[in-house]
């Protein structure tokens, strides 16, 4: 019987969108899946040494908000200065209260479980990103490399 594989494409770089690839990858690795995450476009933020990610309610219309603000607080006010910081503080507080692991912890679990982290070389070049800003131990490759892995995977997820 061949080894099960999970391929994930991570494309988002906000705090709330950072959790799914790391939770799914660490869980799959714990279940014995050979797992790879291909980080592209804004998902490359998740590979930075310093994870200083924010929450943006803009573009996340389904995000539940405290005091049922999602029902009465106009969307345009969510773009006001300071709202992103406020939403980020509230989300981090809620996660801590509920015992949700930090992103640093989840990312480290993935590293310990030998989840492969692949940074999209084309995107790194496109945005003139400095690879010194990224964590150690990641690989750089193009989409063709991802397809090699994903083509043989049992599950492929786009996040």
C-alpha cells in the first residue's frame, strides 16, 4: 500500500486564513500523510520569520463579529483606520480564550512532522521578496514542482 499524500495550496496572508493550512497539514501529518504546502502570492506571508499577521473583515462577509456587529455595523466603516488592528486583537483574544494554538506553534508542529513548505519562486521574484525574511528550511520551486506532488496526492486543497 502506498503512502497517503495531502497537497495544500496556501494563497492567503491574513491571520484568520493562516490557520487552515497549518491545522490541516499538522493533522494530516499526524495521521501519517506525506504533506506538502505550496505557498503562493499572499500565502507567502505565512513563511516569514516574524508572523505579524492581521485580520481583515473586509472580504470576509461571513466572519462573525462581537455584539452582532456583522448585522448592524456598515461594511464601509470596517475600512476605517484602526479597525483592522481592533479586529486582530479581538480575534487573538478569542483564540487564546478558546485554547487555540498560536500560529507559531502550529507552524512548528508542521516542521516537526516534516511537512514540506514550498515557496513559489515566481511569486517571490514577482514581488521582489527578500528570502532572508523567510524561515529556514523551506524550498523554493515553481508550479510544476507542486503538480508533481499534487498529481500523486490523495487529497489536494486550495486555501
